[in-house]
């Protein structure tokens, strides 16, 4: 989905991606085309912000992935739903409950699934206790822990992998980071969070490509730390913040910020951290079980 970049959602709410400013912002924008040879002409500058255009349209994020049935037979064939049931024995083996299906889905993702499962449990631990963070979500959802527990997770294997450095007409440089996560605004229970495998949820740094102000192909200029607000990527603080930001969109606790260049995403992240930073810090210090 943080003195530097903004956090805003690109798919009807929640695409995290750092946008335009030194290092410390959390932006959910979609970033410029992931091809490092992309021409600088594909990046327009508007009021000191990078406007991404001509980017490849991401695969549509399912608005709802329903998991309410008690049997795999009633789940759609194909995709991860079938593979989860197959892991239980056969495609016709009943899945015991929603929690088991989600755990099996994460297991099938390997190491990334283990990371998601660990952060998921930590978010649930926050939301199942009385604290300012939980109370804030309860302003719009009586049981935010149950809502978060119902969510499924989708990996975007083809998400943008690069940080783009952009110089404006005044020779000021800005950086646009790959998005981190995405969710649908007001999607509610049994919806999905999509995670960019190349973003700050799973990665500490990324290659930087700079688009010359006079046009021409972008060129590599080194590496840069990915961040979620002030938190370095691939850290519990960054991952917890990203998850809670997406939950904020799913329950309608923070407003939609897709395709905006007005700083709404950064304000959304600041609002999440205003209520949840102490819990995020405390949870991040805990050793995983």
C-alpha cells in the first residue's frame, strides 16, 4: 500500500507503493511500466508528482472469494481453490472449515506463505485484544478480527519490481517504488488482499532505474531500500502496517485512494499508524513462535 513517498491504492483501494519523495512514505500507486527500458516519455510530471501512464493493466483482483461452504465440491474448480482440496486427498475431499482452507492456501505458497501466515497471526493477536487500534476498527466493524480472519491472500508474481528515479524540470529527483499490496474498498468479509512479490512486503531493497529528463530509455543507477512509511521493507513493522492499511480499506475505515496524486494514501497510512503504531511496534518485537 510514508518525509517522502505516498501510500495509495490503485485497485479500488489499497495498492501500496512509495511515490515521490525521499524515502519515508507509503504509497499504494501502481508504478511506471516495469520494463527498465521504458521511455521517460511514459512518465509525466504533474505538480511535482509522477503520473504513471501507459502501464500494463494488472490482472483484475477478485472482489470476493467466497469461502463459506463446508465442502470443496461447492468451491469453484481451477486455481488455488482446487489445489487446496487436492492437498487434502482428492478434489472431492471435504474441507473442514474456512480457517483450514486459508491455512492450506498459505502452505501451498511456500516461504512467502509462511511469512503471510506469521504476519496474519500477529494482526489477529492485535485485533483480538482491547487496544486503541482494535477500537478504531470497531468504529466501522464490530468484529474486525473475524473480518481479517476471513480474508484470503493472492500473490502478484508479475508486479512491478523496480524503483524509478525521476528528475523534474528543476532537476529535483523523486523516487517511485513498486506497490506493496492491494485490496478492494469496502469489500468486507471473504475478500482478498493481493501482495506484490516484488514489493516491500517481501523485499528489503530494489534496483533503481532513472528516466533521463530529456527522454530516452531508463538506466540502472544502483539500489534503494524499499519502505512502508519509515519502516524498511521485509520487516515485521512494514508488513504489519501494510496488512492493517489494507484492512482499513476492506472495512471502509480509510477512504479510497486509488489513482490519486493528492497525498491521500500517505494520509491514510498516517491515520492507521496514529491508532496502531504502538501495537505494531510491540508486536514486531515479539519472536515468532
